[in-house]
């Protein structure tokens, strides 16, 4: 080894140490977050609580006969970290709701695939896509509407009914307690939707 190679060796060693430190910190964060979400699930009365953290951190279980899942979706290229709550239900139709955004595109969704856009004059702050306008109207005239208005703020926040899932995703936080608070709010919204639309497992 020549003297000229020593700076590059130190640089590589420092880079390896930095990667190891980031990995350890991330592992500790995932562990604390998993423990906090498991605690939340038990506080809410879930049974058969189990968790996984291979690619996506997720906690799932049974609540009043419903299969429920909370997962943290890591940051992607242009999409921030999100927390997603999902309940398996029998869905009579598809509904997708997002907040209208300001600007040139205003977040208008593409409707080539999925349910068409509908207009509910009292809720012009949302883009609402639905197969059945009566079902969407019933949802928006329930207690869930005020919660949707509080929770759907960014263009990455999405409420969805479709297939056999009822779900909401919102931008997440880095703090386990804040993530747990967001997850609790999402589950409260999903419970209100189930009650409003009389959805079954």
C-alpha cells in the first residue's frame, strides 16, 4: 500500500462505520415503533396480535371479528413515509377520497381506471370517486365526514373502500408515540365508516 492510498482507506472505513451506525439506529427505531403499535393494538382490544418488520413494519390482529392491520410504509422516491390502517370488510362498491390541492394540477385524479369522479356540492374540498353516488352520499352525511375533513390534508392522504378492504393512509411521523396517535385516529375513522355503511367482516 502506498502513502497516497491511506486517505481513501480512511474514507472507506468511515463510510462503512457510518452505514453501520445508520443501520443500528434504524433497527432501534423500528423495534420501538413495533412495540408501540403492538401496545396500541392491545389497548384497543385486539386479539391474536402479531407483527412483522421484514420489508414493511406491520401489526395485525382481530378486532370484533374484523381482520385489522396497521403498517408503516417507508419513504419512497417522492412519497414521504406513511401510516396505513386497513380493515377487511365486505364492500358493496368502490369509493376513493382525496383532498383537492391548490396549483396547476390541483391533485385531480386520473380516472382511466377505477370508479368515476362524482360531485357532492357540500364536499367540494374533496375529490370523490365512487361506483355508487348514493353510498358516497350516505358516507359523507355521517360522522365520518368531519373526520375525513381533519385527516385528509396532503395529496398523499387517501381514503379507500374497494375489493375487500377499507383503508386510510396518511403521512407519518418519526416518533413512535405520534405514529401510534395517527394510527388510533385512522382506526377511529374506519370504525365510524363501518357503522355508517353497516359493513360486515
